């Protein structure tokens, strides 16, 4: 790779530092793409020592990271010293997490890095520090504003065996139903198709769209959203030449034979999409943000405060996120 991946620290008191170190230690075994970690070198060194790991660190820049990656974990300073202990976020946590995200995006947009890979953040910690975005995705969308236009971010959960997109995300089920519109479904699907083509190399992506109600409404006897909202969106998408099926009963969309018939399942609300992929691919699922002018992937799990610093954190999802980011960058170079 001409340019490395920019890996954010995430919540310092969580497992982000642990899995970043663990991933780098397996770089040769797994042929990982070069990446650098944005954070505080002294903090990373202290966490490695706590984990009992012999890790060589290199003070790096994005430009020098590829050269040093083979022999040392490149750490690019954000200028924010960190004092948080495993499982105990403190006043240094939010500024460090936010700074690493900002710098990662800036590096990609300046052509110094090929993609952003983000470690998990603790939204409650950020909220207490005055962070006014619902989450990672919305913050990234703000950083991507161009000419006064904010992109519409779409959350894709990807694994080698299943890819899913929830149309509504982090809202209550009641609010999800109220927010669901034909326009939102079509807008989401268009972004999914565009990015599956440009960043995953699929010539003609196949979409499966779920219903909202049990049995996809059973011809309107268990709710009419399938007929009044979802079917209208599907008609619009088909008229645009998109390969789409639905509305399909969600309870029969995810068995192996069904998964062979589509490239991505578009679901109506958060759990309808995330329960199947976290059941099928908990360790190697990747969170991908579509619709942004840069590539962003992330492990599909949280900060895991309870095991931070213990050596028990599994780096598999981060490793999958790093590999997928490199793959996407190869299809659509930054």
C-alpha cells in the first residue's frame, strides 16, 4: 500500500489500545496492511507493559508509518496526553478520542492515509464532555461536510457471510416506525448500491429488502407498512434498474440458502439487521460507514471496559476491519 491506514485509539480506557497492539503483533502472520495508531506513545507503552507484551513503538508520521510498520508499531501523536486507566475513563478520555478521529479523517482527506479505521468509543463519556453527536457515524458525517452539504451516512455491517444495513439506526422501536418512509428506504438503498459498486467492486449489487412486520405484514393483516411504504420504495428502485427483492419476511432472510441470493440485506430497524449478523459473524463482523467521501471501517463491538487491560480482548473484528479497509482502498484508491 502506498499509504497506511489511520487507526484511531477509541476510548482509551476500553479495549481499543489492547486490540490495536494485538493486531500489530500478528502483522506478519496475517499479512496485515500497514497502519498507524493515533494517540499518546507513553500511554500505549504503559498499556503494552500492563498486558505483558514486548512491543516496540515508533514515533511516526503518516508518511513514515509504512516504512516502520514491519519492525515497530507506528504511533502518531495527537498532542493529547492520556491518564485513563483500563475500565476507568477520566477527563483525558474524550479529548484524546475526539482528536484521534479528527486527525485520522484529516490524514485521509490530505492523501496521507488510505482509510480511517476507528476503535470503539464510549458515547456516554463523550456526552459528559459536551460531545453533541449521537455517535461516531454522525460525527464523521460532520467532518465530511463540503460546500455546506452534509453527506447521508449509512451503516453497513459486513462479514464474509452476510452484509446488512439498517434503514433506521439508534432510535427506539417506536421512533423507528415513525421515521420509516419510502424516501428514506430509497435514499439508503441508492447509497448502498453506489458504494457496493465503487468500493466493493460489485458490478450489479443484489439487494434484499425486509418487511417491517411479522411475515412481512401477511398481506396487510399484521400491518400495512409493507404495502404503503416499503413496496413503493422497491418499485422506485426497480424502475431505476436496481436489482432488488422484497418486502421479505425477516425471519426467513438469513438462513444459508437465502443469503446466497443477495449481496446485502436492507432491514427496517437496528436489531432486525444486527441480531442476525452478530449471531452469524460476531468475531469477524465489520462496521462500515457508506456515503462518506472517505473509507471508514470499525470493529463491530464496544469498548468492553470490563476486560480492558486484562489480555482477554479478541482482536478478530479489528483485524477484519483493517483488512476490509485495505481491500476497499484497493478498489477505490484514496
